[in-house]
């Protein structure tokens, strides 16, 4: 039995609210589950939605747009942090190659 469009949209709103929480904690596994369920639900929506679904559609689109922005922001932060780690490793490697080997042996 097919779900009513309003039921599908309500679940889409719930999933998108959950997604916003998962973006903050960077839970990629749970996000994958949310994305999969959302895709299944979107396939079930009819092309023409009843007018009474408009508030749910607007809420879903509003949340989805905010999540896109939040995810892009988090991705930017992660890229900068990874670049800093990479730069730090490069500096350490360069220093290690330039520094003479110091023996910790008492004889030498």
C-alpha cells in the first residue's frame, strides 16, 4: 500500500532534521542511511502534490538548503584542518631530513 504524499513529506522533514544533527557530529555512516531512505521516499512521491502539502514541501526545501550550506561549511573546515596536518607533516619530514642523527647511546 502506497503512503500518502503528506506522510512521505513528513518523514522527509524528519530525516532532514536528523541530517542536520548528523552534519554537526560528522556521522557519515548514519548520514548514508538517511540519504538512502530519503531517496526511496522521493521515488514514491507523485509528480503532482496536493496543495495541502505545500507547507511540508517548503519546510523540507528550507531544511535541505540549510543542510547543504552546513555540509559545505563543515567540508571547508575539514579541508583546512587536513591541509594544516599535511603541512605539519611536510615540515617535520623536512626537518628530520636536515637534522643530523643524534645517538642516544652512552658510547657515542
